[in-house]
C-alpha cells in the first residue's frame, strides 16, 4: 500500500531516474465477533531500489535492482527476504486510472508491483500549472489524488491536502503538506478507509519537472463489518431466494506507525 502513496494535474513526462524507496508500517488488527475480541500485530519494513528509463511520454521501463521485506508480528516470527519483485523488469504505463505495470509478456506483476511508476505523478501535489513560489499556499482535493494513491483499492474519496511552498532553493521547491483522505473499498466488503498524512515534505525540481525526494508520516485506519448472509427459500409466486444481511462483528485495522521516503537520482 505505501508504494502507492506517490502522487498529475498537468502534463508531465517521466524522466530517467534511480528511485530508492523505504517504508515502515506497524499495524494492529482487532477482530470483534460472537467469540469475543482478538488482537494481532504486524510490522512491515521494506527497502527497494528501482531504475526507470523513459520509453515515451506515457510509459517507462522499470528494473527492480533490489527489494527486501522484513516482517514480524503476533503470528509471524521475524524474517527478512527478497520479494518477488527483486531482479524483475516491468513496463509501467500511464492510464486514466493511474499507472499500471505489466511484465515483459504483458502479465500482471505481484500485487505490490501492480502500480509501479506511480511516483511519476508526484506533480499532483503542485498547484495547477506547476508554477510555485515561496509562501504560496494551495489545496489538493482527495478525489484528484484517488487514482494515484489508491488506484485499485478505494472509491468515493473525500478530504483534501493543504500544501505550502516553504522555500525555493535554486530550481528546487520545498513543499510541505498535510491532510486526510477517506473513502470506501471497491470490493464487496465496503470497508471504510482513512489515510491521514500528518507530516509530508516534497523537494521538487521545477526546472526538470521531476521530484528529488518525498518524505511522509501519518496513519492508516480501516473498518469492515463482518456480515452473515441468510437465504430464505421463495414461496408461492416468489420463486427467487431472498437474502438478509446481518452484521455479526467487525474488523478494525489501524497503524501505530506509517513512514515512507522516496529519493530520486
């Protein structure tokens, strides 16, 4: 999920770059049902490096130079190993729904790699037109970031990010931002999802129209009802079975830690 938090309100061609990605996520999952309440913890630390080469204005070739995931938790002893992305090559293409990656044969990559290249849309954090100067303040609506932050997960996004340009150093703009985005999951669970960005900092090279670095910390929370479906046989002229959905519990997932950094060379 954190790889997807790489925010285009205006045309921006991708550039050749080496991208280093680090993230740390600590999650607590609470399940409440007729049997009581159970709590499980999960920690995920990811370190990755990618090489991106521009193919054209809407596509890039991405080589995964390294991808290491360390995880531990209530039911998981600590382990660290390479992910399925390590050593693989992909083609990422910009679509209306966001950036979509495929393998050389046109197939889908592992789940964590399906939206590789989303970092090419970081310019969405800039004001319309891309012009920015020190002291400027602007707002980015959550719905305008939906296809870049949660391209396959969330719908009906609300909320916004408040952005400020703190300084211009040469061609690089220093931008801070914060806010929250809330929506519903696209699957049948209709889970409520909220991403809160407490502190975000973007260094953006306005001359190259490319990011230099992105840092953020915040929190994530999702609530999903556990539903039991009862089917009643039809009688008389009513030959269609009727369904009754009853809430019998809920699943709450929340983060104790959510941090991410991206750097571009």
